[in-house]
């Protein structure tokens, strides 16, 4: 029998080369962590009396803040992408259009590279928490240990499924496609499980419940069912889709900017459109999910609710409104540019509706961003009679915010409908009547949402929260649910007047996609901080007090700097991961360069394609900036 | 016919004039922070609309780029370009200097009006029945102790109100007590301004610490009277509360 030393080196090399990337990463991580485990074992007795450890310089809390945020953002991407990747694959399978399958595969390629990094950050976070917060971790372990085992099992199942799903993609075509889709379904099922189990640990910290007697499994299950668990699950699930969509959009935007062949430009223009569409699709129900979460938080504990919405963290919600506003504007801007650039000759027909939508969006955004308590100098405050403006102060409360959020969602939805209908002429005999009904319904819906919003000021809060806000959401939902199939039916028999041309978007479309992704990352960093700081000086709200030297809430400016840092680090990480994921495409790019002569004008295509008569200015601007 | 640059400039000027001069004719003047916010939105709108298509981009930005590049300029045009290139950095420098230079003006105020209450006041329920007798008693106590500042009409316009900055709360405004639970009001009345946390600037509130003079029963009844008099309802989580 050969010993390890006798194994030929070439065999080892071959084995290492054949080993999946993820496995290599995990092995590498395990080797790195061995000394930590050994140290932990040695320090077992000492650890029993240690409540906190610190990291010199950066501080334990800041380090955990950065690592936890990176892990959460990476996990958001890893859990969001398979949802729409799988839907894309399903659409490709049903419609027999190969481009959807190709797109789904490209999504999954990004997923596989991000998966290992997510696991890596999860491992780092876990060891940091065990090392830096032993008392808290001992409490949580005691409470949740059975769920840790479930989490491990889910992780194993997810990893195995992802292997089969990704490596079996080309093999499982044709008759085997149904099985591949089933694997994709399982992948999403496990992914959702992986999300909701740790969510219960974090939500327990924010909204702990009294856990009665019982065995370890019963106690863990009772602790998991805390008031904010499901609101956070739903909110995160939707937010992950938004994050995944916009990041995929940004990836497509960058690839579009770097595209050298017509095929690449067309593909990445289309991929950018799909990414933006997915982001918008998720963004539409997200405010409702957020509203539900805040309602549960408020109902669970008035103190926590006010700290978040009216207390010292309230300014974060104004920042949130700004970021969401940029996202809404960015996503709609991309849709509108899609109409003017991809559908030649359509610019004049859509000028007026686009302007109307833009004005409504900006007015709504103005209301959403108006704080209840204004920043004012002493002289200004005296003139206003306090920091609460007698007229515009009414925009500062939830009734106004909910109303404009609903109107913005309606406008964005109509933007999409307009994009969908652009370049087509309905031929059905009932088209005119259907469009009149749709316009009428839209007008009624908008008026009803506004009336309910204004009425909301004159009824008890509970009536507004339980009925008026819900009615507003249902009205907007009704419009979406009825308009989508009606439009699809109208377009089924429509004739195409102008063919949509892909690969003609301008440079700024690519940057717009990147901006949207940065905004959503910043938004998640912001609200991650808000959720975490709402516990103030408690590790577990009202149960375990933070007695470390960091038991204070950082100033908002300091926190904002950390959110920006987290966003920047995450962007770097994602850029690195995508760069690694696309290394294999380099050979293809070399081939594409050879086909550069296909490009009109014979120049490498910047985003938006080679200069044409209508785009000379942009190319000129680009040239000047080179 | 006006170009998009002129139209945009007129629109921005119009928004500014409306916010700064016309709106204050009907209500209190807006703080600079809010005007700046709305102006930024208006400017963003102009830029988004102006860059929606290749032709609109050319109309909006073409003249700007041609002007800045100095392409085919002579005489007055050249001089104007030079003036802009010199004056713009100076303007930025002046703006930076004024924002950083020491000033004797107090900084902009960022006071949290409704801070989170202490834990011991969370979840308290009004122990007294919401009936006519209690409400009337509450209104009587309100008239005696609260109305000098908060006003007989519950609108924050009592005879002593003008002496305070910040002014007493207007309970008839749906943005005040209607957003809060009764336990919150109990805390604010009982502990007064000095009981506020730091972010609410306790040194800025003249609200007395009524626990010194009034028993809890009176405070709960005053709360009932306030809500009834101001035609508002307290925030609850159950409709039958």
C-alpha cells in the first residue's frame, strides 16, 4: 500500500485541478481555521468567564459590523439570483427560446462564484462572534442549538444541489431538462430554508418571546416564532430578488460598456433590461413588506418602533426615501431610455407621457423625502414656530408616505406597461374599449389612493393602518393583476410597427444600471444598520444587556461612513467575484475581437454602439473624456 | 422658440421663487434645507428629461459642451467662456469657505420631537374608564393646568404660548398625539421636559414635570380630555382598545 508520500506529484496536481472551485475554497478555509479551533479548545476554561473580547484598533463591534454586512449582502445575492435564474430557465423551457436558457446559465455562473465567498464570510462571522461575544453566543447556542443542526443540513443539501444544478446544466438538456428544473426548484427551497433559519436568530435578538418549558427542539421552535420573524423573512426574500436583479443588471451594464462585438452588445443590453426588470418587479411589493415589518416592530414594542420611526434613527428613513427615490428614478429612466433608443422613431410619441410620469414621480418623491422634523436654523425655526412646518409638516407622517409610495409604484408599473406596448399597434376590435377601461381604472385607482391617504389623517391610527393602508395596497395590486393579463391579451394579436433593436442603448444606460445596484447595496447597508441599532444597548432586547464598552449607538455621520465603507467593500468583492467568474470568457473575447470588422464604423463599440447620426454627440463627449 | 436650457433655467427659477417667496405668503417660510431638497429634485428632473434621448441630449448638453470646449468661439463668446472658467471655481471656493468659516450663528437644529419613551412606560394602559365623567374631569384639569400653553382649543395657542421656543404642541394636528399611544403622553406629562432623552434636547422643553404636582389619576384623565377635546384618537393596536 502506498503512503501519502509515495503518491506521484502529477496525480496530486491532476486531482487539485479537477477539484471543484468551491471545494478548494472550503478546504482552504478549514486549514486556515484549524489554529483558531485549537486555540479555542485550549482556552475553554478561561472562556467561561469571558464576556467580551476586543480587537485592537478597529474594535470588535466595527469588525463584526463589516463582516456581518458583507455576509448578508453576499447571501442576499446568492439567495436572490437562483429565484429568477430558475424562472428564466423555466421560461426558456416553456417557450423553447434558447436565449432564456443561456441567460439563466449566466446567472447561475455568477452564483457559483459568489456562493463560496458567502460561505467564507459566514465562517469568518461565526468565528468572530464566538471569539468576541462568547456570552451572547453561549445564550443563543443554548436557545437555538437544534436549529443550528437544521441549518447545517440545509447547507449541505444546498451545496450538493447547486453542484448538480450547475455542473449538470449542459448534460441535463432535452428530456432531462425537467429534472434539471426540479433541481433548480430544490435549490430555491433549500436557499429559502437557509435564509429563514438564521433570520430567526437575528429576529429573536430584536423581538424575543417568552420561551416555555420543553425539550431543546420545542424551545428552539418557540424562540423561532417571534413576532418579527416572518415579516423579516418576507421582506428579505423580496429584497434579495431586488438586490440580485440590480446586481445582475450592473454586471450586464459593465459587460455592455466593455462589449466589442454586436452580439455581445445585443446580449448584454438584453441582460441589462432583464436585470432592471427583475429589480423593478421586486421593488414594487417591497415597500408593502417593509410597512408590515415596521408595523410588527411597533406593535411588538412601542419604544423600539419610536426609536426607529420617530426617534434618533428616524433620519435614516429620510435617507432611505432618498435612496429609494434614486432607485425609482433610475429604474424608470432606464425604461424610458429603452423606449427612445431601442424603438427607433418612438421618441416623439412618448415625450408627453414620460414627462407626466417624471413630474408625478418627482412630486411623490418630494413628499416622501420631506421630514416630519425639519433641519432649520434658529431664525428659521422661530419663523415656522418650531421645527415642524405648519403646512408641509403633514407630509412627514405615514399617511402621506404610504400614499406617495403607492402612487410611485403605480407610475413605475405603468412605465413598464408603456414599454411593453411601445412599437406595437393593437388590432383587436375590443382594443379601444379595453384601453379606455384601463385608463379609467387607472384614474380611479390613483384618486382612490389619494383620497384614502388624505382621509387617513382624520381617522384613528388603527383604522388607517388596518384598513386604509391595506386598501391602498389592494387597489395598486388590483391594477397590476388586471392590467398585466389584459395587456398580454391585447398584444397577442397586435402587429409590430417598429421592431425593437437591442444593443443601441447609450453609455449612460450602462452607468444607470451600475448606479441602481450601488443604491440598492447602500440601501440594504442603511436598513441593516437601522434594524440592528433599534435594539439600542441590548444584545437581546430587554433580556440580555450589552455591557461591553460599545454599548452606545454611534452618531449618524459615523454610521453613514461605515455604510459607505460596507458598500464600497461589497462592490469590490462583487467586482472581484465577477472578474474571476468571467476569466473563462477571455478566450471568447479574443475571438470576438477578430470579428470587430463587423461593427459599423470599424471602431470598438462603446455602449450604445458605434456612432450613428443621432449619437454623435455622446461619442464626441466620450472622445473628449478619453 | 426657447431651448431646453432656457426652459430648464426658467423652471428652476420658478420653483425657487414659488418656494422662497410665494408659499410664505400663505404659510410659514420654508427652511433652506427643504428648499435645497426640492430644488435638487427639480434639477434632477430637468437633467433626466433632457437626457432621455439622443436628440434631447444634444439640445440640452450640446450647447454646454460646445461652449466649454471653446469650439469656434471668438470675441464675446471667448470672453464669456473665460469668465465662466474663472468664476465657477471661485464660486465653489467661496461656497466652501462660507460653509467652513467659523460663525456666531447657532448650528441648524436637529431635535427629535417624539423620542422613544423609557422602558417602564411602554405598554401602560389607561386604568380609567373612557366615560363622560372622566373625560369631563380631564377637560377641567386640562383647562386648569395645560390650556395656558396648549390653548383652550387644544391647538397649541394658549395665552402663554408665545413665550416659548419651541412652541407648545398642537394636539389638533394629526401629526402629534394621534400618532402616539396614551402611555407615551403619560410619560411626557409625568416627567416633563427634563425627562426627555438627549436627542430630544431636554434643555429646550419648558414642559413642567407634572408628577410633582398631579397624581397619576389626574394625568390619565387629562389624556382622555385632550384626545376628546382635540377630536383625535390615541394610537392603539386593537380596534376594541
